[in-house]
C-alpha cells in the first residue's frame, strides 16, 4: 500500500504578460481598504519595476508603504526592522516584489505581523525543532501578494522563506503551509530588464529545484513527475535563448513557467544536498543563490547517481532528448554533462575559486551544510565529510 501523499499547492495564481498590473484589483479583492506594505530591494527600484506596481496600486486608490532595503540574502536584522515598519504603517496587506530575497523577506514580515509584537524572526527558524516558536495561523497573518521579477526561485508559490543569521552566517528556513502567498502575480514582463548573468543564475536555480525534487526520496507526491519533467524540458529548450536574447518574450515566458513548476515541485517533494551546499556559499561567501546552486549541482548529481540512476537518466532525456544508445548509467551521466554544458553556454563559472570562495572556507562551509536539513531527502545519504569532499571537488 502506498503512503499518503501530501501536496502543497499554491494560492490563487495569475500567470502571463501583464499579470502584475492586477495588483491593485487583487489587493482590493482581499479586502484592503487603504494601505499596503511592499517589500523590495534597491535593484528593483533602480530597474523601474517598483514604479510599475506603485502606479497600479495608486490606480486602485491604495496607499503604499515601501521597505526597499532587503539585502541580497535577507537577514534577521532587515526582516525584524521591516516588520516593525509594517506595524507602524497600519497596512492591511504585504506585497513581496523582486527575486527570492524580497519575497522571502515579505513572508517573514507576514509571519511576524501575525505573531506577538516582541517576537523575532530567528525564533521561527525551523531548524530549532521542538523549540521553534509556533507559526501564526492564516487568519492571524495579513494576506500576501507575491510578484516575482526573476525566473528562478519559485518563491511566489512556496511555503517557506530563507533568512540569514548574520552572526552565524547561516541560512534558516521559516514558514509552513500557512505562509504560501495568498496571491501570486507571475508576469514574464517583469523579468525583461534582468541582465544575462542573472537570467542564467536564476534559471539554474529553477533547474536545481526541478532536478532535486525529481530525485528526492520524498517520492509519494508522484503526480508531480509530469510537471517536473515538463519544467526540465522548458529549461533545456529556452534558458540559453533567454540569456542570449533578453528581450525574447517566449523564452522569458517559458523559463518563468519552469520556475513556477519548480516552486510547486519543491513545496511537496523537498530538495537535496545541492541546496544544503549552496546555502552556505551564500551565507559565508555571499555567492548569489542561483549561482551557488549551479556550482554545486553537477558534483551533487555525480555523488547521488547510485540512489536514482533511472531518474537521472530521465533528466538527461528531458534536458537533451535523443535516442538512447547506452546503459542507464551512461544516460544518467549524460544528464550531468548536459547541466555543465548549459552552464558553459550561459557563461556561468564552474569552480568555487572563481566566485570568491577560498580554500580556508571549505571546512566551515561543510560544518554549516550538515546543519541545513535539505540533504535529508537527497537520493543518496551524505555525511559532513562527503559534503566537504564535494566542495573541494568543485573548488
């Protein structure tokens, strides 16, 4: 008898060019009467994307309080400060506008807004186990609208946020099913200003989500397989084009759809060791999250092959379809080659030493990686020392 499968589906989701223009109407539909609180970052402001959303909110007769100081890896200090500003603003809704960082920060603000005034976001870290502060209920928290400006994290349809403890340089997960954004407005037009190197890095984040979810040991939500394989194919066909021709609307749309599918996939199937390894690169060496995932994915795949040979072979076929002429192992190895070639074609580095990581960091990276629980659903069990080996192989 199969185990009971648990599926975490996104909230109301609008996908397509122009979806972001609905933000005012969606806020009003959620009962907002006067003011919203928008979490973003300075890059979104500079790109002119914030003004697009502010104009739509103004057209709906709504005032907006803006927090635009989200760091590239949102930390506890910024989140606690943003939550205090939310309380002072009198806002009725939280909007996350940006890549994964502002959307994760907005989720964290939403959590704090629904909890006691003296709570800090670090108290909600899932790694605290039975000592974690209980998550507020949906009715205790304000509603949230997520508007992604990158095609990678899928944060607009996932239950969690990642917040960095700056003292420990450790990424901590917060949230749960109640924190899936109430509404997601997924508009490929918002990704058009994204420069090629960020298009590539965020696209590799989406690819890592899809691959890790597909080979995860949490296989019970089997109905997601078709969605995941579809997302892999879209990345394989269109990420190069989105990088080479940033204004190519179909490529932007296809990669953004793959990113959304990746977010849905990891919500139910979880992740793997590539994310445990990547999170530390961001926390300790300040490597962009998507790039960190890309750097660690080939080594993690090579290590994990014995636990999911057939599935990795399917990954190869999804990324680069062709007649099968070799063994299952050879086909699985072809999947790793396809990932590395995709990195080369999109001008991403393949070595840690090329992104500011030093050899002295590696033991600390491994110490933190084993604390990050994403590895628990990796298709092959992994130890702290094996994680250090993967860092050294990628260095």
